[in-house]
C-alpha cells in the first residue's frame, strides 16, 4: 500500500445507493453501492444533484477539514444553476441564499436574471443575489 492508500477516505451518501468518496489527495469519486463501480465525480455532476435538497451546512459538515473549493460542490452548484427546468436552479439558489459563496457565480447569476427561459421569480432571485454579492 502506498502513502495515498493510507490517507483517510471521506464519504458522503448522495442517494439511491450512491456515495461521494474523497481519497484525501483531491480525487473525488462517485461509487455505486450495488455494483461498486466508481466514476470521477466531475464527470457525473448530475448524480450529485440530490445533495442540493439538503442544507449546504449539512453537506459541508459531512466533509470536515476539507476546503469546500477542493470538493466537487462548487461545480455542482454552478451546474445546477444552469440545469434544465426550474427545480435544480431553485435548489441551487436556496444554497446561495443560505450563504454559499456567490463570488465565482456572478456570471451565471447575471445570465439567469436576464433569461427569458426562466420564470420571473427565479430571475428576480438571481437579480437579488447578484446585487447582494456586488454590494458585499
């Protein structure tokens, strides 16, 4: 066993038997409980979407001692903000309203506030978050 194998593995249950696994070296994988197969988390962000149904504090608390920026969570939030329909963007906006960092998402929020494909309530939420970030 190498040094990387001796590092602690962080795990976070996603849903439907999927588990997010961090190996302590910055590699994040999604493992299926039924088949045991693993996939790079960055390639399967859609599988992480159910995490957005939980409060961000609960999700980050399950990954102690890991900077959020070193997890697939920032990519997940960005992905959800640009996802189809309104369910996932709404959950991602809930995370932002709960205090998730918006600085690196201002471009997406600006696109959302101007999008005619989104409902007026979602556009307005994006606008408010954009303004709040700009004045912070």
